[in-house]
């Protein structure tokens, strides 16, 4: 795999094809085509394949340690083609807040944090569960004193029945996947 690194921001991206090839591919599509997969498509064709180390179709998904950066830093690094795109897509690993706990760490660099809102939405394939979508809001500042911003994020997780044994985290919940899929938007 090729590893591209933005030297100014320190944000790493990991792609199976070069970013120039992906850019050429998407720019070659007729006007009106967009990368806009549904929730079940995100889980089935992208997150599950990523976790299983399978080939992914051409996409606009970047691999980033998302929780080390604010949304502004990521938006500056990964520019959108505003004629075709309105959302950023990322794969990231999720760390635990405490070594023996199950709560996820959701810092966003040193500038803020992501806070979960509402309840998790189950993503189904008919009656069969595929995963879950969690909505999060970005807050600037420290927790409890933070100021809510307009940045939103959806975090996608596989259902435990689909998680391969090699992609699990240790701790209280051995079936909690390390890899999650993120869509983030303003």
C-alpha cells in the first residue's frame, strides 16, 4: 500500500491506489455522479471489506487517525470538489478512553472533542443487522466547557456478528471493532 503524508499537517492517508488515480477517475465521471453510498452500502462494501483487508472499489475514503485532528485541519488537508461533494469520508481506528474500559476516546486534537448525540441507529439488511450509526457533534474547548459548533459526524460500526476475530479490541467488550468508518460534514 502506498502511504501519502501531508507534511504540513502531519495527516497520513493510506490508499491502495494513488490519490491522483482516484482523482482522475472521479473527474472522468459525467456531471451528476457523486460518491454518495447509503448506510448499508457503507457498511457492506466499504467498512466490512476494509476490516477484512479485501479490495475496495474506487472511493473518496481517506485513512486517517481522525481523533488527532480538528475538523478544520482535516477539511484544509482533504479538499472537497464542491461541485460533486458535500461530505468527507474516513476510515479510522478507535481507541479506548481508559485502558480497561469500553468508552471510546473522542478527542479532536488539542482544540476540541466529539460528543455523541441521540441514540444509535441500527443499519439492517432486511431483518439481519449489519451495524450501527452514531451521530456526533464537534465542540471546541475542553469537555464540560466546550462550545458546540456546526460540524457533525456519523460513526459507523459493524454488528458484532460480522466482526472477524482478528479485528477485535481487548477489554470488557471483546467484539468491539478497532476500525470504524466516519462520515463528517458541515
